[in-house]
C-alpha cells in the first residue's frame, strides 16, 4: 500500500519516520477532542501551570505591544534580559554568572536544539536516565546521537547516580544529561550525588547538561533556602532553564541556557541560522519576571503546589495507587498501576475514555517503567485535582 506522500514522489527523512509521538501531547489532543464534543475533561496530562504569567509580566507585554516596531533582538537575547537572568542566579542561588554566558532561546527546547547541534556528531553516545523527558532524547537523536537510556530505579529516586553513570560510560560517550527535579517523577538528585555525577563525567572529558527547568519549584531545605543549582559546584556544567514552569509562561516559548564561555560563539552562530532570535515581545515582558512583586507571586504559587501535592498523594494512597518515590519538586507524581491489571497505556486510554481524566502513560518516558507507571500533573487547580481523583476512584471501582 502506498501513502499519499509516496504517490506524489515525496520521501520523508528517516528521522521524521523514526521519531515517536510525544504521547502527553497526543493524550492532550484526545482530551481536547472530547471537550469539543461537550464533555468536561479533567486534564492532568500536561505540565502546564494554571496560573499563567505573573500580573506584572502581562502588563509588561501590553506595554511592549504599543505599536513600536519590535524588531529582531540579538541572537543571544536582549542584553538586559541576559543580565537579569544572571542576577537571578546571584540573588536566588548565590552563584556568580557572567551575563555573557547566558543565551536566551525560544523555549528550553530550542536551547537543547542549539546544544545538540553544538556538541553532538553522528554516532556520539549520550547518557540519559530512564525515565526521563522524551523530547530530550528525541532532539539528541535527531542530530545523530546514540542515546543510551540508563535504568534509574526507585532505589535511586528514579534518577541517575554516579555509579550508574560510570558503569554505562563507554569510549563513545560524550556527555550525560540530567534533569533535576525530573519530569516525569518530580524527584531531585541529591546535591552531593549530582556533584559526584558531574565529577565522573568531567574526569572522562565529558560534558554535563543539567536541565533545571523545575529547580525553582523544588522544595527548600530545612533553613528555607532554595535548591542549589549545579553551577554552585560545577561552573562548567551546561544549564538549561525556562520561563514556562516557575514563571507560568508555557505558551510564551522563552527559555535560556548558561554555558561555558568557549561555547557561546558557536551557539550564537547556530542561533542566528536556526531561530534568528527568541520572541522580542516575550523577551521585553520577561524582564518583569525578576521584580520583587513577580518573584513574590511565584513563591506563593510554589507554596500552592505543595498543597496540591499533598492532596494528590493522599488521594492516590486512598485509591490504592502506590507512589514509589514521593516528589520533592516540579508538579508531577509518578504512580504505579501494575496492581490494577492494566498496562499504563491501557490505564490512561480507559481513564480518558471512561472517566474523562487525561493522564500520561510511562511509554512517553522510557522503557524500564513504561508499562507499569503513569504520570499525573498536579499543575491543575485543587478543584480539578479533587474531581480527577473522584473520577479515578469510580473508574477503579468499575474494573474487575
């Protein structure tokens, strides 16, 4: 049987044919279709905070769109925004970052595209934990990397540790990518363990990319201090971050990375060719993220997520759905459905079809826990979370 593209003589690249869907988005699409039919769907599948951007940021966007030209910015971003990001690391995390090392990007995904283009040649091996955010490995593989998914079990909080990195490292390995806190599990790597992982990679001449998109949503320590950035002990690590999660700006598509000085010229050339620059109005508005007013709003929201987490953990416990490792950051819970007799895929499909609750199956996040675990995002309101848990209870009661 021939496809429409084959009849017209169009051949898709091997890359396009090989890439898997992002199943969280697929379930989100199916949920939207149900809603279009008039159903109320409780959407717990996407990591999209329901708050939106802080009020001052919204006002800054209105101010920026007053009719001024809004021309391209420099490929590396507005100098004022790069400086504001550097000052945020100083004030929030106590580390000094040269603004010249900050690269503003069209979302964190664009940052990873630039970094993959700069660091990966075909055949290079990259170590990534399993489970992990699927787009990270898909982007690396698009540039020819051989991604080695290293099993991360509940015993290590579903995160890599130094021992597993050292064991998986081969002559072809060029670097390791870690997300802390993690999507899908919401769990963090212990600071001292992360330091050992970085040292393991550095000793082998490898780069370290640390996805800190959820860092500022991580739990504070006993003294009330924010979680530590990897830059506190590995200044040559590469950090990826975003305005999407802590600042609630998912659809604005604005992120950044912090890189060693010698990497900046290559990223600038790549950004000029791939993206020109990140959105100009979004960059101007994002300056208002770093005001005391906006940061206070974001901290209030972080505290609200703690309450939502407690609600979800208690609700899942009452439903008999185990959470092997409670999260300590982000807004995700990774729970075990093996006791239901359903695979994670079947569980999510049926929960959506029968209870109108959208979740994400483990298939999105790797191989080792793909059939047994499901991700729930508690970025929705408490009312929606409570309704979702109630519906899941009814759904579970209907199973044999």
